[in-house]
């Protein structure tokens, strides 16, 4: 049998994204999440329920992007 390798290479798009987002401070994504929640609350209070729910759903992806950004900074990319 041939030798198995555990090499895994990222695609060019992923490398470009990681290179650019690594330049951002990690708390950028935290503040983006807090901003989305604040805008969502404001829209809800203005009676724009659907828009408020839509914007409010951005909070979790921003936090996930922050976690991904932190991992890439700590572990590096392939």
C-alpha cells in the first residue's frame, strides 16, 4: 500500500480571506456582533419586526467569524 499523507491544503480563496482577516483585531467581530444586536433592537422598537429579526441573525455569524479569525491567528493556515 502507498504512504498516506495527512496534508490538507486550503484553496486560494480561503488563503486570501485568511490573509486579509488576520489583519483585523479579533474584537472587530465582537463589536460587529454587538452592533448587529443593537441595530436589531432599534429596528424592533421602530416596529420593523422582520428587518429586526433579519439583522439580529447576523450576531452569531459575526461571532463565528471572530472565532475562526482567532484560530487562524493562533494556529496559522496550511
